[in-house]
C-alpha cells in the first residue's frame, strides 16, 4: 500500500464530505490523532480500521487503494 497516496485520498474524501478528523474518528470509533496519523502517512491502518474508514466515508476499498492496485488489461 502506498501510504502517502492512501492518506491523501482519505483526507480528500473527508474534506469533500465536510467532516473534521474528530467527526470521522467518532464515526469510525478511533482516535482523532490516529485519523491524522493515517492522513499524514505516519501510520497504516489495520484491516478493521481500513474497513471502518471505507464505511465511515462511504467509499469503496478500491477507491482508497486505487494507486496501489494493479489492474490487468
């Protein structure tokens, strides 16, 4: 996983939805500090947190990981 692109995409989606990191943290049942660490690429979320982020932001996993996925053509 490209942590930098992942964190950037999480931040973009969160801001487009007009959510604060505190509100997203509340929705995902994690700490606001953890959300900010993910967004600045300091931490990689566990699978459970990744799923909570997808559900909390109403986006698909492939949307958040699109720079990391290799699709065969």
